[in-house]
C-alpha cells in the first residue's frame, strides 16, 4: 500500500510516498480503507527536526494520527461495528501511519452523515486534543476561556467544544480570521504585543483558563491567567520553564463520544492528494492554514 514517510529531518521535500506492507487489525482494533486523513502539525514539526530533542523517532518515520474511511477488517474483541461502516478515529501515537491507503484504528466512532470525508479525516485528533485540555482546565458553564491560536484546526474545535460547555470564549487570531471566530460564537482579539491589555478590555473580570494552540507567548498568557496552573499549552516546548503544563496525548479514550461532536463545524483549510503530501507539509509550515489540512485518497 501507499504510505507517507520521510527518512531524514528536513524541509517538506523530504516527505514522499512509499510502498509498504499493509497493516491488519489485531485485538480491539479495526482496519479502515482510508478515504481521508489529517496532516498533524506535530508531524510537520517532527519532520523539520524541531522536536528531535523531545520526540525521539526511528527512520523511516511514517506520518498520520487521525483518519476516516470504511471498515474492512475487525479485530478480536471488537463489537458495535461492521465491515462497510463509515468511521473516523485515530491510531496509536507510536504506530501512526494514518496517511496511508489502510490504517488500523485504536479509537473510532461512526462518521456523522453531515460530515464529508475530508471533514472526518482530520477531526479525531483535534477533538481528542480539545477535550483533553478542556478537561484539564475544568472548563465549565460560566467560565471565561482564552484560546490562543483559535482559528487553526485544533483551535476552532476547542472554541466550539468550550462553547458547548457554556463557557465564554475569547479567541486570538489575525484580523482576517476574526469573522470566522465570530461565526463560531467566540469574541475575537488580535494576537501579538499588547495582548494582555486587549484581553483585559474584553473581560475586565479576568480569564479563568488559557489554552495555547500556537506557542511563543507564554509570559503574556500567564499574565492574562494570573497563574501558570491556569494555562495549558499544546504547542510550546518551553512550558516547563514557565511552570505551564504541556499537554500531549491521546489520553481520553472516549473523547469522540462528546455529545457536541456531531454538530461541529469542521473547516478544512486545504485538501491534497496523498501523493502531494510534501505540498501539504509546506502549507503547514506557513502556520497560516485556517482549519485542518487533509490528505484525500
């Protein structure tokens, strides 16, 4: 089968499609014929070498964490799903290889009928991450949450799931993305220098929790939250230096069963054929993709 991989750290051009043996479903897993899969920003950072000190890997490194497709193998012990069912879900962090013709999923859920394959292909990782950080910060009705990097693939899902918990949400984004955040129900604010003052003007009573999906601004985010324990980052490797929790998963096996999930507005920033995975990585490296980048099969 075809699978996306790279054999050395480097620019997007090191990414290519290789022919590898097909995986098969084992106990408590299913295999899908992949219709779409997400490009993980984490995979792009691993490929660049930015994470080499904290995420050791072996080459060749095969990419992809979340995918959607049609079930074609069911492992021992699996119930509630049949061959031919459309599902979405994720692989293990160690196994990966979702950017391929076939993928073995360890966690899955039925694909909502309203979602396209592209929507579903990039959904699982963003949903799991959003639920994980919202639970970590105990986001509940009436809380005010600031989401840094709110217009990205994980950010937009986190905005919606926080609102589904009846929280008040402020989201940082560049000015062209403010209308998108308003449509979702968040109050937009421009990121960058002066952010604490701008947030204070929007929420004079303060902010209860801060979720960092972008990185690079932890001192300001701590100042906004008032305490490092009220900040969680998924993107800033200097977190420990600031006393901030760096959340890496997956941890929540039942995250896909969140009742708000079927109604999510899942914006796809761009779709690329599997064979153009290097171009997808190039777009990811710009850090200007609004929504999820997806590989379609």
